[in-house]
C-alpha cells in the first residue's frame, strides 16, 4: 500500500507526534492544532485531519475529565513518518554531495 502525503499533511503528522493536536467535543469542528511558539495560538485542524484518519495514520487517546482527547500516531503513522524523515535525509545528502 502506497501512501502519498503533501507537505502540510507531513507537518500535521509531526504536530500529532509532538502532542499538539487534539479533539475537543465542545466544538462543532472539534479538531485543533496548537502552534508551537508564543503567543499561544490554535488552528482548526478538522478538515486537515480527515485524510490522516482515513489512512489510519492517527488515532485518539482516551479523554481527559473535560472530554478533550489528544491524537497520537498509529504504528502505521510512525512508520510513514520515519520513512518521510529517511527520504528527507537522503534528499539532503544528495543535494550536499
């Protein structure tokens, strides 16, 4: 099975790995990504998460007491992200050679 991701999807996978993407059931479009730097900012991620969920690259962790659930990478998601990083390293090596 071949999985093709665009740059934004790879960035979103990295954000999931860094525990910056969550689902908050209090909102109609419940998925959010927290920007890594100050100031604290949230971006909606519901539409961007659809392909990652469909490809089974991410899943939800159990909810906290307010119902908020973090996304985490599935085993397949970890494998895909590792492959992307290998491809990026190989591309940098080719450019540097």
